[in-house]
C-alpha cells in the first residue's frame, strides 16, 4: 500500500489537521516507459506554504485533491523504462507519498555512494542551488563586501553565508536563539551573529555593520527586512529569496515602510526563484560538492520519521524548531 498526503483544504494562516488527509491506496502498476520509486526522504521547505494558496505565483498552486507537492529522494524498485534502472537513486518532485510512478519528467538520478542521500535534498538540492545562484548571480558578491543573511541557520541561509565567506566577504547571520547563533559562528565560520529573539535587530545591525551593508540576503521579510534596509551602503544589493515570517498571514503582509532607502543608496532589490537557473544546476553541484570534499562547506539535516507526522514536522519550519535542512523519513 502507498500512504500519501492529499491537500483537502486551503489553509488560512498556519495549516492544521484539516489541511491534509492521509490516504492509503494500492501501489500503482507501472506502464511501459514508467518506473516506480520508493521514496525514502521528503523535503520540507517554506515555499510549500505558498504553493497551497490559490493565487498567482511563479508556479501553479497545488490542486485540491492532489498529492502535496514536495521534493523527495528514493530508489527505483521496478522499471519498464530503458533509461532508468532498478536500484538507481532518484530525486525530484515526487510529492509527500511513499511511492511515486514516473516517466522520467521532473526527476533525475544521483550518485549517493559517496555522499549521503539526504544531502541531495539539502546542500546539493534546491536549498543549495538557491543559495549558490542567489548570492553569486543575484547578490553579485565581491571580495570585501559586508553580507547579512537572515534565516542564517536554515538550509539556504547557512550555505549563503559560507559561500560568501569563501568569496572573501564579511558575513553576519541573523538567527533565532543562542544555539543557532553559536552554530553559524563556531561551526560555519560566520564573522558575527544576531539573535533576533533576544536582541534589537536594528541596533545589532548598526553595531555589527558600522559601515553599512553591501548585500542583504532575505529569507524572512517583515521587520528584519526593514532593519536591513536602514543600513544599506551605496549600490547595495538585496536578494529576496523568501519571507517566512509572512507566509501564514498573507492577508496582512507587512512590507518595508522604508523602501526609499533603495533610492537614496541607489540600491537594488531583486526576487529570485531557483528554477530559473535549472540549466546551470550541474555546474553548481560540482562546485558545491568540491567545497564539501575539501571541508570548506558544511551542512546539517534535521530528520523526523513517519509520513503520519508530516503536519507536526512541517510546522517546525515556522516555529524554528530545527537546524539546517528539515526532512521527513517515510520509508527505509
């Protein structure tokens, strides 16, 4: 049997037990040209909250009655496709379910013999690609830049800060709690950390960035974005990657009131969606993997088990009760 999570109601605010229904159906038979993946891990990402809204975005919303959209990784256990063989490790948009039938679209094979499977949903997956292209191509960092990253202990922010350090920048991370701040400074090598739970972020940015900010990589939006805008240097670049502080209050979005700082400082603020860089993924993966092998780039995964625990695990994205990449193990 295949356990799968179905979107049954569009949430208002934080998703709850009415948002999804866990269904159990027979594992489907594969047809000619198809193969069957047994998913091992499901990726949980803040963007999933936006995909549940029936509103215009960079990707179509999940339809009611469909399997909850998510990245996943697993093994092929049956195949009638000459390109994809039994035993291959496959990652892609398989959804929140234990088994997925595919014809090869939106999935691709990876080699997990030397690198753990979980890394392909984190640092070598969408979060790693987002960090790589966001800070290098949108942020256009240069040696000596002062870079501030929000959500700095998360899957994207932690990689953004490390890449900026590799490129010779001075990096400040904003994170919630002493444990996360120590993680990014002591383990990942950030130059400084701001604990938004115990510090005034406006004051802390002024103290840690006395000459201002060259690049701000935003994962949270809201008041922290406003704080960063208050300290921009001339020709600063702001990368809008996400706004996790706003995702559950879309009807009352809090935008930056001090956006005129962009004009005064001739700064730019640009949104980025990682899918736009899909053709360059192989290049990024090779460089990131090289840094990993050299010990220059680190990552962590927080893994919970059981597809039945999806809702509880998903909420950890918004409570901050995790470190690094958040994953759900759905089968052995």
